[in-house]
């Protein structure tokens, strides 16, 4: 693909890009050379949306105010006393580690995220292009022992592409929707299809137009071909049979 043509077309609809944005987009293009055009367009669109257009792996920001904690997570996840103790105020910074261990811990964290040990909430906080959260999700991707890798570009790209293709995030795969349904494909990453499906679909169409302008052509993995045995010409068998018959008649 001609990436100059790709970025030239993309800038028409999404504007100029920073160096980090370009690096992120190119890393995803490199990691998904085997993807059909609609799949590549959608993983790019997902990353664009999930990172707030940064196109770099994001580590979850838990710098919540007291009011923000209660409004976002509710008193069933964090008590008012805990929110006041650890949330950000004019007199204290947010204790982000303590917040993570509360909102992603306890019975809720065990049931929904597979967080089984003290400190799992902070250790397995959200990281990546689309963020993964919780011990069980890090385990699915094989990085439970090294969760910080989800914040590194190479691993983050793998998680984005493999998770979208294989249905690791929600059980839904890109092939369940594409080509044809960019809106519904939001279900691959998140269940908020009604809220964000049309928005991400719009990004995907812009990326697809740019991929077409650049001449995207997926490089399919090579499949070993069976070794063909050399066959004798069709006439050879007939000639050999005639010689044998002649030999039988003369003996």
C-alpha cells in the first residue's frame, strides 16, 4: 500500500496528525497486513475512538474527585467515606491505587473481572488501545504475569487485532458483522452499540476510504501447498500396455 496516498486521503477527513498519531496508525497497519480492508478499517476506527484519537496505548486514569467517584461507580462500588478518603479534593490528590483496588475489587471485581487477590484492581487496571481490565481478561491474552505489556505498542496492537478477530473482548468477532455492518461491529469491543456504534462506524468509513486510496491489499498468510508427484504422460501408459500385449502374443 502507498502510505503517502493513504495519509493524504485520511487528512481530508480527520485533519492533521501528530508524530505519535502517525506512529500508532502505522503500527496497526504493520500488525494487520493480513486483514481484509473492512476489518483493518474497523480496528483503526476502534483505536481512534478508544484512545481519544491519540492512537497510543492508554493506561487508565483514576484521578477522580470525590463527586466523580460516587457519580461514576455508585455507592455499591465505593462508599461515601471511601470516596472522601481517597478521592481528589482541593486539599489532596487522588489515591489512584487505593481507588482501583476498591472499585475493581471485592465481590464485584471477583465476579466481573476475575480479580482474586489483594491489589489486583490496581495491577490489572485498564491498559491498551481498547483497554483491557481485570485479571481474567489479562489471562485471556496471556499477559497476566506481565500486565504492563498491555501498555506497550507492540503488545497493544496484538491485543487490538487478535481480540477483535477472535472475539476475545465480548465474544463477538469482526467476521460476525463485516463487511457490511460497521455500526453493529461496535459490539466486538463494547456493548454500547446504540450510543457509540454510529460514531465509530463513521470513523471506519473514513479509514476505509483512505485504505482504498492507498491501494490496500491484505497479505494473506502463506498456506503450504501439497507436493505434486510427477505423472507420466497419458500416452505412455497406453504404449507400455501395447508392448506388453505384443510380448505376450509372441511368446
